[in-house]
C-alpha cells in the first residue's frame, strides 16, 4: 500500500462500483428502526458489509467508520475510511432517486479523498486533495453566483430524535430567512447530493446543521476541490469536529453565515 492518500482514489472508485451495483439491483427489503423516524434498509447493511470486505482486502491497515456498523480496525493510524452505504435511505425506500453512496478517506481528521455515487442518476463524483473535483472524467467547478437573491440553496432535513423541538426551531427560522433572501430553497434529503451539486454548480450553497462524518466528509473534499468554501455555522473553516456543514461560493459565504447566525438567535458578527 502506498503512503500517498491520493493514490487510494482508485480503491475508492472500485468500492463505489461495488456499492452502486448493489443499490441499483436490490430492493430495500426489511427496515430496521434506528431511533425516532430513523431507519436502515437491508441494502444499507449489504452495501456497507460488501464495501468493508473490499477495503479490508485492499487496505487492511486502514480503520473503517461506517454509519451502520461503527468503527473497525486500528484507529491509532493517521487514515480512516468513512462509509455511508445509502445516503438518503428515506428517499431510497420510497423509490425517490435522490440517494447515493459515499466513501471518503480521512487523514488526521481532514478528508483527502472522496467518491459520491448516485446510482439512479448515473453520476459519480470524485476528488483527491490538490487534484480537483470531477464528475466522471470531467472537471467540475462551483458556481460563480455573487448575488444572494440569485442563489439556489439546499438545506438539510429537519431533525428527528432527542432535542428535536429546539433543533427544528432553528431550522425553521433559517428556512424563513432563506426564503426571504434567496431565489429558491431546496430540501433534497441527501447531504451527499447537496454537497456534490454545490461542487458541480447546480446549487450555490448547501446548509446542513449537523456534521456526521459519514454524511459530510466526502462531500466536503469534493466541494473544496471544486472551489467552494466549506465552513461551520459561524463562518469558520469546516473541520471534523464542526457542528454544521455549510458549502457555498466564496462570494456568498459571509451572507450565508449571517443568515445562519440570526436564525440561531445571535446577532451577526
């Protein structure tokens, strides 16, 4: 195994091929409850296990963090794979094609390689640090929008589970502020799609008020390599321990940060 993380992009792309085939060819099957209005399908587990098996064979020294089965391997090393087998499971089980597979490589808390595959849309995004972001073999770039009123902005799902009322008050307040200031607001149901489409320029910003690494790490490296600014809710640089994942054009970053802070009941900086 090479020591250069970017050299592992080929491994990630092959893993995405395995995952995409499973998602496209299998029905969701039985659903397993994971908490309040949260679930995993049989396909979620099948994809994660297949990708884990492949990664263990190809990169046995790298730990793996998956949404469904947690962490395995030696976590003392500098590298870790993150897997989201089906990002947008609620869409997937209803035959809504807005769902995808995400696989990222994290080096000391920072994503350095990422692949997002959207099986039902026939698109696959990838990036490695300092090499650019790609849709297939075409290099992609974040949008050049400079006026907030021209922006199309995606927001993450409303919260479920513990503390849902307080979390959703902020999300609803943010939706209201966005609706009053941007061209359109979208809720697509997949953080992977939100971030990939910011990278491609379909969206001008995406705002996810959480930061689960299997949901966001892959999209973060792809969006950054496409020229987007990725930040925490307060406008500081996004990290592995950020509380939110906000990707946008550099020109809109400060205005987006102000909208988020005012929605949270704080005066803008």
